[in-house]
């Protein structure tokens, strides 16, 4: 996982979670998952038969979906702001 260094994770946590140490916020977790999903999608574009990575990608997409569903139930304005910021659900 060399593409996602601890400095870049701290940047995502401070940008979406409020501070670099707030690793448990839903917004920061969704942002990190989105970055990983985008990276793996590029990998699967060139390696079409990598089925184990494809399975991991589907698991990450499901996890992000459940986190977004939780966020939409408990903080609708935060959900809409996060969707807009990450460019999801066009």
C-alpha cells in the first residue's frame, strides 16, 4: 500500500475528519476508502483477470456504501457535503 502513505492519510484525516488524529470519523473513512477504490480501479483496468483484487474492491465498495448510509441517516447535511466534495453520485 505504498500509494497511501501516512502523510497522505494524515492529510485526508485533517481535511475530512477535522484533525489528523481523528481517524474514526465517518467522513475521513469514506475519503480514504474512495482513494483506495480509485487506485484499485486503475489497477483493474490493466489487469482484467485479477479476480482476488476485484473481490477486495467489491468489499470496499460495500463498506463505503454502508458508511454512507449511516452518515445519511444521522447527518444528512454532512452526507451531502461529503458527496459533493468527493464527487460521488453524479
